[in-house]
C-alpha cells in the first residue's frame, strides 16, 4: 500500500460531468460487507498480519520484495468493505475493495469479445465498452505508475510508434502476487445524492490483464475484482473525483455482526447534512509522512482506560526521521494495531479491570480472552483515544472486544514491535462512526451522529 518511492508528478485530469444544478450534490456509493469475517479469528489475524507486513515493507522500501512504488495491501483480502464501481459504456458493475491506504484504482480485465467464460461482474470486458482507451506511454500520467521490468524495451517501443504505444503498468506484492496491464481511462457512472446519474469521462485506472498470486485471486481476495484506492495521491479515486465534487470523502462502517448487513455509503464531496452535522464532528489534523505520502496519519497524544491516562511516552506516537511511528487510519485493516509499549499498557489496564473468568487465548491468536457465558450484561473496560486538536474518540467495547468463540470475548488489538512501523486504527475500531477525510483542510473528522443516514 505504501510507497517504496514516490513519484511526485502533477497531473490534471480532464473530467466531463452531466451538469449539476445543485451545488451541494455529492457522489454516493453503497458500501457492501459480503460476509462475517469475525467468524474465523485465525484467518482474520493472518490476513491483517499479512497486510501489515506489506505496509511496513513498502514504508521501508524493501525493493527486493516490493517492485512497485504504489502497492496496495488491500490485495491481501483483509479489507471487508467493498464498493460497486460502474465502469465503461455501457456500464459494467465491478466489486472493489475500499482502501484508504492505497492510491491506484485497478480492476481485473479481459479483452475477449464473446466472454461466456466470464460471468457478468467477474471482470471488466474491454471490448464491450465503446469508451475504453489506454493512456499513451508518452502521457505525463504514465509516469505516475510503476512499469514492467522491461523498461528499456518499453521505451524503444514507445519511440518507434507515437500512436500505438500504450502505458504499461506492473505491481508486485510481498507474497509474489502481481497485477499488470494497461494504465487506462474510461467513463464511470455514479448516482448523486439527489438520485441523478452522473458520468465521469477519462477516469484513470489500471486495467489488469494479468493477475496472479494468492493475495489477488481466489478466496483470499474475497471475491473482489480489484481495489478502489482512496489514498492521498494524485491518481486515487478520492483525488480524481474530489476536484469537482469537493476534496473530501466520508464513510460510515456499520456493525459486521448484523444480518443482513445494514446499508452504508461512501460519499465523495459535501453532503446535505453538512450544515446540520458539522458542529457535531470532532476534528484532528492529518499528519504528513514524507516517506509514506499515501497514508492518512493522525497524531495520538494519549490513551485512557476508564478515564485513567496510561503512562505511555509521547515518543511512541511520533514519526521519526526514518518514517517509523505515527498512527494511520486504514479502512483495509480490520483489527487495531498499537506500538508495543502502548499495547502493553492497554493490555495491563484491561486485565486489572476485567472481572470475568480468563480463557486461554493463545489458540485463538489473542492475548486476553474472557468467558462471558451466563454473565448477563457484560461490562468491559472503556478505551479512549486522545488526538491532536483536543478531540477524543471513545468507541464502544464491541469495537475492540470481539466474540472469538462461543461465549468467549477477546481483545481485538494486536502489538506492533517497536521500530517496526506505525500503529493502525482498523475498520473494526471505526465501526459506528461517520468519518470525514477533509483533504483541503488536512483534517479528519469523526462523529457518532448521522452514521446511519443515507
């Protein structure tokens, strides 16, 4: 997800929209939660651990493993929230992982004309769209994506023909998985908040004709057909559309355990409820890490358990000169990961306050589990985050205590070894909050109000 090296080119995308007569209209995309990932905690831990190894490797630029300057850890399949993207003319619907920790939007593609082997929605069928076009290898946009290893060969081909030389991209992941194909442009179709249909022309995305490896195919990818990058980079979904609809996006992630899953939305731009709910938001500044510009960093100042401030050194939360440290808000990681010194303090505070029989949690992959069978209404310790900007987030206990087995609840927080990377606030901790990523003002807003509103 993070960048091993960042290509700081400026690119202005030309968009054409159906005229919007309502200046407060915004794009509204349903968020889909396909299954209950918490039913298999061991698989959940494995996916998140794999994802974090990808993030940390990207941050430290381990080029022996990572060959791409833009790598999405969402490809590990640990992101449980999906967006239905309608792309092409006529529109084809594809399910993509919603990922705040990557920039590129890419989909699985096929060039076949009669694609009986590919049921609708399994791949983007290029020949079925009249508006598909690859970027040329001379385009400035082509410099924003990583290219195949045969860079010199590609350059020669580009020099030989100025008409038929598409922009090729290639991404490699830590586990050897790859996606490669054409960096392209297409027409995308969206519904606005008023129900209008809006078409965006020349939207840039990766059209992956070759996708291989465990993290981007099969069950581990959870049935998705690609990744919807929402990061801070120029080519992300939020950057491309934000220039017209307002340079901010928001989402509310609703409870995993409700069946059928409740409907929530990813919105791009300002919403009609802004005037009413703006005063209900708490805001904290977004922090920039020059070595990892894609991620949404925030500054944690302290942690509290039952109102008691934990003795954690401020240096634990600081981004150092090597890009280590800090805290990332990530929709593609499920659990929350804390730097080891902070994790030890949280765990000790929980143990002192939990009045329930302990359960051996090692087999489940967690350090603290309790037996809640027959306990009635269970009271679990209250955890609070204090962020820069005098904002406080106090999520309900269900956001960090999960039912890992029948009658057993475990602390769904994991440790990150000191010096190994950053802390991560995952999507489970975010449940029930409306989050707004205000990129113009470089701030993150959150509130418990309005989370269920369409």
